[in-house]
């Protein structure tokens, strides 16, 4: 994370983390659907610990549920502190619902990978 991503107290904006969570959720959904997906909701977001400038941040996306047109993806965010050793800190967790859409952005059934 970079200084431009910080808020007034010197930690990374929650919105910056949410943007990356959104990207990770789309990648996670691609494990279950061959086409385009869009974000329908971020059902649960817990900011568990701050992220600091210089942290190496990793996003892990796990599809949890596949519905007719939607895929629910859990995203866990971990930070490796730049200053303070190599320990990893679980900083954010989110549950994101992605919806499969066609070229006109209309919901379609999830097309499973073969």
C-alpha cells in the first residue's frame, strides 16, 4: 500500500481495501462461472485490524455458494507488516455476492466450468 491510499490517521482507506476485495471476489467467482460477473452486494465486511503504508497485502477468495444466477465469495485479507517482522495479520474479511450477467448486463444462469 502506498501513501496516496492513506486516511487522516495514516492507515489505508477502507475504500481502497474494498476495491481490492471486489476484484478478488470477481476472480474467485471465475472459479465457478465461465462468463462475466458483477458485484451485487457486499453482505458482510469486517475490518479487523488496520493496514499501514508499506504492508504487503494479500487477498484470498473462496467461492462458498453457487445459486442460479449468483455466486457468494468469501474474501480474507492478510497483511504482512513491512516493519515488525514477517508475521501475517488477518486484517479484513468480507462476503461478496457476484451475479452472472450477459452482454446487456442482465442476470443469467451460472455457467459451470467443464
